[in-house]
């Protein structure tokens, strides 16, 4: 009886209605185009796009306040604020793209009857259809993925590949630009930061940027304070002293009063006691409260022989020109070399006899 009723019902239908029922049944079985799936997914995609745009808009407000706080700090954390501003620009672009795609979904939902009856994609809907297919892989929206699947079933796999590659360049240019992976320009980042500072009454006047196409440069760390963990940045407030042979990168040194470094990197005193500058201290020695002294150099052998320093006769008396005892000078001056006794004179005669004998011989 049921079979008889169904057959009589199908006989009463128009041929177009029977063909439509057959295509619908085949789509359920083999996964072809099904307008009953496309239409509700377009509607649900619109609702999800609205929710996503609303969440991102609220997040942008919080990000603006965070950037204003970073610029308000003393010193301002400008580099971190730039990175946050770049993220804010991306979110702003995403909200703009979501609203455009939402409009296109609503248009396709209203023209569903046209899609059903047309074998080829209508010319006035070509940009809309290909934009939805292209954007489905760049937006987290499950309903939009189902819309893409149904449109590919309708117009073919080649049509979908052309839309994903944007081969004829018919995808909405504004959506392509806003969903691009390229970073925003430094000019745009600066403009956002200036507007945020003006909105929250923060004193921020960055230098002008002439190039409007170059992205923001990588942070160099100029806005990071010195010794932020210990808060001992004042220790490094003195200018850095570069010592010759120190290997570079030495921490600044604080010299005792009256001492300074010359242009050649030598240590000298300004009170007139030390006319000649002394070599700088070694970079590996610890800092002493007193000014570092020059290392005493061993005198060379008196006659240019092969005797090592320190092997001069220890029994020789002190030379006559030894300076009188007194306060130690600021700069250590090595003593004059001692003259060894003559190898031809008598051992117990003494030095004066040797000198006189030599004089008489001469």
C-alpha cells in the first residue's frame, strides 16, 4: 500500500520536482551538492562570525589599555608596546575581514534559489563564492568549511582549486589584504601607538617615520632598563671605561679622586705628581681602593750578555746615586741598574781601588 501511494504521488509531481528529489537523494548517498545543508550552514556561519567579531572587539579594548600602561611607565617600555600594537593591528584586521565575510554569507543565503537553479556560478556571485571558499581555510569557522564543501560539490573541484589559489584575482581584495600574513608597516604601528597615547592622555611623541612600506624592525633592547632584577641600574650610570687589552664588554670602573684615563687608554694623575701616565690595570685584577701601580720591569743585563735578570752579583753595594728615603711616590720608578765589580781587580780591594786603578791606567 505504501509503495502504491508513493508511486501515485510521484506520478502527480512535475518532472522538475521528481528530478530535484532524485538529486537530493543522490546527494545524501554520494555526498554531492545539497542546498538543504548549504542554507542552514550559511546562517550558522553568520552567527559564529558575529560572536567572533564581538570577542575580538572586547579583546582589542583591553589591549589598548595595556599599551597605554606600557607607554606610561618610567622609562616607557616602547619596544614591548610596539609588539603589542602589531598584535592589535592583526586583531583589528581580522574583525574587519569577519564583518565583510558575514555580509557575503548573508547575500549567498538570500540568493540560494539562484544557486540551485544555475548550473554555472552567476557572474554577480562569482567574487562572493570564491571569497568564501578562499577565506574558509584562514578563519576558524566549522560552518564556513561546510559551505566551502557544498560550493565545491556544486561547481566542481577545479573551481575550488582556482578559488583557493585566487588565480583570476576575483577574491575580495580587502579580505585578502586583511587576512594577509605580512606584518604591518612601522608607519602604521607608530600611528596606532600615537592614537592610543592620545586616547589615554599619555605623553608620547615618537620620531616621524618617512618610509610607509617597511615593517617594524626587530627590537634591539634600548627600552629595557639596566639591571631590572636587582634595581641597581644606578651602578652602571657612569660612562663605560674601555681598557686596552681588556677584551671589551667590561663593566664601568670608578676611579679614585685625581685619577683619569688619557686618550691612549693609560692611567694618569691630574695633580701634577705623576707626569708620565702609567699602564692601565689588567682587566682580570679586582678593583682596589688605591690607584693601580705600574708593574716594575726587570732591568736588562748590563753588558748585553746572556745572564738572566736577577743573576747580577748580590754582593755589590748600593750605587751612589740611590735616592734618599722618603715618602713613596705615586708612580713606582725602577732603580738604576747596579754595576758589577771588575773581573780583573782584587777581590778584597774594594770598589774605589778598582776605579782609581782603571783611571790611572787610562
